[in-house]
C-alpha cells in the first residue's frame, strides 16, 4: 500500500498546468473573436511553429459562416510563414529557430490515401489533408502545430522575401493547380472565372504553361491591372452582359480550357457552356454546402461532348512548395503583386479578417505581421 501511495504521489508531482495561448477564430457559426486555448504539443514527428506573417483567406471566412459545417471555438487560418519553436524527437531536418514556409495542405504521409498518390486524400474523410480547417486549430495563434514536419515544412530561402513565400502556401499553389488540372498546353485559349488572388495566380500559371489567349473574368480595377501584368490578354465583365455569350463571341465558339476560381452554383453551368468540345473545366473554387451544381444536358453535349470536368484541392507537402519557391527565386513570377493590404501586430488580426470577410472594393490579399513592424 505504501509503495503504491508513494508512486501515485510521485506521478502527481510531475503534473504541470497546461500552457495557454491566444488565437483568433470562430466562436460559433457567424461569430468570430479571440480565443484562449491550450498551446499545442509536438508529437515525435511534429513541430510547433510561431507564425511571423499570416494571411486571411476567403476559405477562412467561408468556414466561419458555416460553409463546411458547424464548428465552434476553432482557431482559423492556414497561410503562414514562421519560426520553428519546438520539434519532436524524431524530426531530423528542422530545429528550433529555423525560418520556415508552411504549406496549407499537410498530409498524413503514412495514410493509405496519401500513399495512393493523392496528397490531399485521407483514409477517413474528404479533404482530410487540409488539416488546419478540418481537424485542428489553424495558424491565427501565438503557436500552431504542424504534423510530420520533415515532410510538411520548407526552409525559407534567403533570396525569397517572407511575403513572397507566404503567397506560395495557398494562393499560388491553388491557382497553379487550376492550370494543372486544366492541362493547359501551348497556344490554348484559357478563361479564368474570378480574378481574385487565386484567380490571378491561375492566370500566371496559365501563362507559364504556354497558353495563347488568356481571358480573365472580373471587374475590380486593381485585379484587372494585375491580371494583365500576369498574362491576361482580354478581360470580360459580367456587368456588360452574359459572360458565356461574351466568351463565345470573343473566341468564335468557346475556350479550350476554363478555370473556375470564384463564383457560385450558376458559375459551374456557365463554365461548362463556354468550354469547347474536347475541352476541360477545371474547378478550384470552394463551393458552399448549400450549393447544388447542375447544368442542362445540352451544355455537356448530351453527355457526348468529351468535355472533362475536374476539381480538386491543391497538392500538399514540402516538395510542392519547394518547387513553387524555385519559380519565384529565378524571377519567373512576383507573387507580392497580389498583396493589397498590410497590418502590423497580432491585435490587428480582427481588422484583417473583417476586411477579408466584407470584401472591400480595393481588396486583393491582406497580410498580418504578427509582430508590429
């Protein structure tokens, strides 16, 4: 009895209260605010990162309004660069103090879904590799957790600015994935529906893949300007008439490839309608749970038009981001052009998120320096 009592007492002496931290996220659907939560702990393969610059995303605001189902007391955010604070005992490539770029998609590389060759797949549920909004707290916090750090973190190159690197983790990766899904080839006529930050990256990706004519659909003057700088040859405005008819008139019948980078359920039908036979519709838009995607059978040539319809989340992991950083390092693309607003200090997170949520007329992409500059 005395031995057991001594043992239990010794165990209790080792107990320490959890370390708390501050974060910003959704308290419940349609209600965001500040949260105090337990600081995450690194498992043997994992890392804890202190963010230095973060970027709110429309996916964060989408989730905050219940777009992916009801959630509560969830720290939001999935775009960050930062400094490694702690690593698990089995991590070999990173150490505390390392400056890192963090992909928004951090797969479980031991899962059968990922081993099948799909880095966004998961054994149990759709988009399971997008962990920051589906399985755990995100990066709008004093510290955040990264699973399997050796495979999901990237060292920050000395010759790439942190701001440029931050744009690779989602905006560039997702926009480029739209061009990849579309299988754009030399001389293709490409339409990008929605020229917000992801759509602008899709324009840039289409240009780098050798597209001929690139038509952006959007109205905001600052986005139109950057779209042209990234390679758009034409701009179509939905305010000037039906976009399907405008595209068909411009192209003489339709585009080879259409990338959906924004819009609603109706946009899906429009994209199929403006795509030529043997063409590809590539979707990288985050639709809502309430949306029903449909189209008249004629839009798809009664099923006989050989129009491919594809959609998917951007690939995850370190190698993906390393390759995108190489595009920047060698002067192929300046991703900082899409940064329209800068906030200084973690306390400004609320203002940046509100700006993203309300979609100010001059908004493209806001960033927040976690430490005031």
